[in-house]
């Protein structure tokens, strides 16, 4: 019975990690190398993550600097950033690529908040699916009704805790996005 609870908590923790990663990709007007995590560069015929081809640093609050390990792939990196449709414009100097992060408008901030809410809702749906799977596993166990109810109650307490964590993380991200 403890195995089920451990598995449930492990899956819920992975859901929270996934939510945190996805929320970190929503930018708040400040330069953050994580913005470029999803960018894949066509490097010698294979799609390669940008962070494997270059170092990404933040020289100023609103600027990213990309220094490629192989300068011959700078134009490929620039093209990949355009194609990633992040709303960013890379500037290639021949040595480095600079990306200026524009100031966010109020409408754009609200759009990002909606996006964050959608991600939080997806996380809650994943948590409910985990609870459903756990409850089905509990029902398959050959235990008495009291133990079954107790175990299901424990699973419900876990989901309540993780739903609260999702809500807290969403409030934190909203605060970050709406702060100028």
C-alpha cells in the first residue's frame, strides 16, 4: 500500500517539475537563458539543442549573448532563433549573437498570465489522472473496505497538497509577470 503512495507522490512531483520548467519558459521581460531552451539548430543535418552549440549568457538585464563554439554555425543559430517564433530578433556580429529582450506591454503580460494559467490547469489535469490511476490500483488490491477508503483518502490528501502547490506556483508566476 505504501508503494502506491510513493509512486503517486513521485508522479505528482514529476508533474510539478514539468510545470516549473514550462513556466520558466514564459518570460517576464528580463533576459533569461531558459527562453532559448526549446531552440533546436540544424547543425550538419541534425537538430541540436542550442545550449549544446553555444554558451548563453546575460551581459545586461535585457540582453542575451550567444557565443557559438563553432563560429561557422552562427547563421544557423540565428535562423533557428527566428524559426522558434519566440518574438525575439537576433543580431549577428560575426563573433557573437546578441538578443535584445523588449519591454513587455500590459496586453502581452496579460497574455503570458493566460498562458501560465493554461499550463497550471494542464498540471491539475495530470494530477487528477494520477489520482484516478492510483484509485484504480487501490480497488484492484485485495484489502478490506476500511483500508481501501483510508488509502484513497491518503491519495486525495496528496492531490490536495499538490493542487495547492500548483496554485501557489501560478500566483508566484503571475506576480512575476505583472511586476514592471
